């Protein structure tokens, strides 16, 4: 079911049957805000996602809010949400950082341009600071993501290699960086520097470069702005300069006008390169795109081509030659069946290892003893000790990232009563940052309420200590946190 229809059905069920307020956020409402299923709902575009709390507050009051505008600074389009916003990581060990939004292309099958607009890159200093903060919160792996990482910086006078070299400087030993998807046109001019960066010990030798089709005729109809020789030049150069590199790619089967000869060129490309990671998509005409108006390939033909290419992909095993190797791998996740921990080697190949608590978030040495289509299995080397990156302990699952930094910034400009102790403020911040669920359940998660809570709680602590003759002056942070937890219920009543 297409994304639009899925959202439509979810909205009607939740809003009408369960009588819940609905806020739709992201690229779908941005691209098609006038769709019937969005009528009466509050919607937030990709540029305004950091204002979600305001929109939710208004929706709860029964108001319909639509924030779809673009952020600009002196006429220059800015990126999406602020990078320093508090968030909860799905995996406390992995930080995902968007380096730019939008794109420079206008592919005929894609709605990214409709939804996200032109390219808008985040400044290098903001990205480096976000990475540094992530490592301070126990992250050991960073993913850089965007619609096209290779286009980074073209709107602000810089480029992707410049960003990557600065990020490498703040990556601790034992931690890793993964570079996200890049289209061929923009990476071509940076191949020398990219090869050097991908050879760096703290950067995965992995790159996702979508080809979509090996037919120049189809690529022209897609308006991909490169030919198949450009793609081959990227892959061949990186394979030569970065030994063992993993190149992932995407292919669309059955694009309008694709002939059997066009499709065969794509089949031959896969046979030649035997991509270890290949995302095969059957063409679907997205409403409002130029490709949707082109003459379509019959559905049964698209299905046959998709099946044929999938069969080819599953006919070879790209990892057989890895058996017997000794590798260093970074353990970051748990397998879907909960039987193994998931690690990745230098080439971002998935390595399954035994579940041992001391492995999580560590770099370990393993002997590869089995290879599957999408994974390797590794046996820990007995006389090898797990190496812990020089980072802080990771946040607990569900714990909020970035609260301390946000509140420090807000408190620096807040007005406190003259007798308010700085230590009281620090105590409150520590308690709130480490109990976000308890805090947000008693207070609206707005900046105003954060400051109100902190100031009020600081005053309460000050008055209590005055009454007790300052007996609590020497309590350490852990004891203060415990007291804060015990008193929070009272303070909720006092603060309204």
C-alpha cells in the first residue's frame, strides 16, 4: 500500500474511532498538503519539525495548525530542524546526523524536490559539535545521512571531504563513522579525497551509490544527470584505491520506456560487479511526478524483471572468501531473532557474534567461520580483550539526548532570584535530564515549563536548606538527585 493511503487509513481509524488528535509530520504532508485525507488535521513540514510541541499543544486544544514554510537566514535557505534539539535515540550507541536537506536534482520519478526543496546544508561547526556531543553521551557509531551526501556544502561554499576531515578529528579511537548515500555526479569530483577518507581507520570503507539503471536511455528519461560510464568510473576508482570497499546500489525495474535491451544492460552490470548490497525496487508511479505521466511498462513485465534481477542477486555469495579471516568488529546492536549481537567490520559487513554483555559498544577481534548471503559469523579470539572507545557510558534506552545542553543554554539567559544557589540549578538539571519521562509526564515538554520547573525547584531547595541550617550543603550530586526524585511530586503541585 502506498505511503499516502497507509497514512489515510491510520488517520481515519485513530481520529474517528479512538477520538484522538492527529498531527502528520514530514515529507508526505509537505509534498501534498491539499490531499483530502489531510483536511482538518494539523500538519508539520520537514523544515518545521522542531516546532512539533507547539503544534501538538494546539491540536490538543482543538485547533488545526499548518506549518509548511521554509527557514531562511538572510535569504539563504537553512537546513531542517536544529541539530541541538533533545531527542531519544532508537539505539543509544548510534547517532544519525542529517548533514543537509533537499537536493540539486529533479529526477522524474522522485518527490524529494516537492517535499524537501532545494539543497540546504548545515554548517560544518554545527555538525562537528553534534558529533562531539554524541560521543560525550556514549555513542560509538555515527551515520551521516541526507538525500545526497555528495552534494553537501555546495550552497554554503564547502564540500563533503572538508566536512569529513573535520569530523574524523573528533572521532575517538574505536568509534566509527559511516557516510550515507551519494549520487554519482557529485562524488566524481571528490574521488581522490573520498578514497583517502574511506581508508581512514575510523571510517567505514562503505559507500551507497545508487545507479537505478545501466541504460543511458533510461537514465536520461529519469533525468539522473550522469551516464553509466560515470557510475562505473566511481566504482572502479574506489575499488582500486580502497581495497575491499563495499559498494551498495539501488536499481529500479520497469521504469517507463524501459525496453528488454535496457533491462539486459542492468542485468549485465549486476553480473559484472556482483554488488554485495543491492536494493531492487519495482517502479511505482508516484502521483504528481513526470514519470507518472509517461507511458508505463505493463505490470506483469515489471514484476518479471524484478523477479529475474532478484534471482540473479541471490545466485551469488559475496562473502565466501571472508571465511578464515581475522577481523576487528564494532558491536552495536542485537539481531532480530535476539540470538546474536550484530557487529560491523571495516567494510560495514554485518558480523554476528555471541551475546556477551562485555561486547556491547566495544571493538572486538573475531575469527570468521561462516558466510551467508547477508552476514558473516565471527568467533571471538580468546586471548583478545574487547576495546572500549574513549567515550562516556551510553545513555539508557529511552533516555533523552541533549537535554543538559539545551537547558544550560536556556538557563544562561534566565533570570533567577538573588538568593538562588547555582548548585541547586545544577542539581535540578541533572535530575531532570536523567528522569525525562517523569518530568514530561508532570509538565508540558515546552522550554517555558522547563525553565519554570528549574527555577521553582531551585527556590524550593534553597528554602529547605535554609530551614535545615544548611545541613545539606555538602551533599553530593547523587544524594541531591535522590532528594529531587522524592520531592518531584510535591513540586508538581506547587508549580501547577
